[in-house]
C-alpha cells in the first residue's frame, strides 16, 4: 500500500508540475503581448510628454522674441529709460515690504510681558523687555517707560511724540514710489509726442500721407505709452499694499500705546498703595 501511495503521489506531482509549466508557457506569450500593447499605448503619451515641454519652451522663446522686437520698435533708448523707473520703483517697494513685515509685533504678548515685568521687577525689567523686542511698538514703549520718573503726563507726551517719529520711519521712501508712479506714464506720453513728431517729419519729407509713412511713428508712440501705463499700474498695486501695511501698524501703535498708559497708571497706583 505504501508503494502504491508513493507512486500515486509522484504521478500527481509530475502531473501538476507539467500543468504548471504548460500554464506558464501559455501565459508567457499573452504577457509579452500585453507588455507590447502597454508599450505601444505608452509611446504616444511619452512622445506627448516630451513634446509638451518643448512646446512650452518654444512658446517662451517666441514670447521673449516678441517682447524684444516690440522693445526695439518702441525705441530702445527711450523704452530703457522708462524701464529704469520700474526697476527703482520695485526696489523701493520690496525694501518697504520687508521693513514693514519685520516691524510687525505681537502687541498682546508684548503688553502681557511688560505688565508682568512691571509687577515682578519694576520699570527696569519692563525696559529690558522692550529693549529685547523688535519693532516700532516696542520702541515707543521703551521711550515712554524711560520717562516714568518724570510723571504720567510726560510718559503720555513721549509716547505720542515718538509715535510720530515711528510713523515717519514707516512711511519712509513712499514719496519716491509715488514719484516713479507719476514719472512712468509721463515718460510714456513723452514717447507718444516724440513718435508723433517723427511721423509728421516723415510726412513732410515724403510730401504725402500714407499708412506706411505714418505707421512707424505711431507704433513708437503707442508702445512707449503702453509700457509707461503698465509700469504705473504695477507700482500702484505695490504702493497700495504698502499703505495697507502702514495703516495696520499705525493702528497697532495707537491701541497698544493706550493700553500701555493704562498699565502704567495701574502700576503707579499700586506703588502708592505699597508706600502707604
């Protein structure tokens, strides 16, 4: 019996092994065909993926060439002079945005630290907190608290006066930005006048009015005006954003100054009670 079972087991293993090998051999062509189909389907997608960046790069090159051509047609010297206003205007705008962003202070946290310092260590501790904090609000607090020995009225006047000083620092260079906003379209309109003069000069030389003769001068006029207006719009957007930052900081300075005076008055009242 054992020999019979062993023989049947060997036969079963050989049968199943042959079936498995046959199944693998039969499946291999199907897998190869599937792979070929996937490759064929993926090939156009890959070609499209390769062509897409090429088309984008071609579009950027074409845009660059178009801008370069229009820049030269508008008069390279005059267009470059107009672009100078954009460069300087953007430089001032970026400088103001960075300065105002760094000037922001968590006024609630600062007031809480100043109040806690007054209770624990007095005026010197509060001054130390203000000295180690960045921003116009902390500077106003420091100037006001440094005059505490001269009375509450002096502290209030100092806070108000130094608030004006900080406001001037926040609005620094804004007048130059408005200047470039005004100059850019003015240079564009000046280019318009120059272009029209050139057109009339050509008409006078030829002695006849035709589209071909006038087109060059009018193109110069329109391109310089377009560039000047675009620059003015861009700088105006930055300018309004800067004004919103300044207004936000000024509101924080005013609110926090009032809160500081309340804290100082309360501190003085507690000091008087302690002395009694």
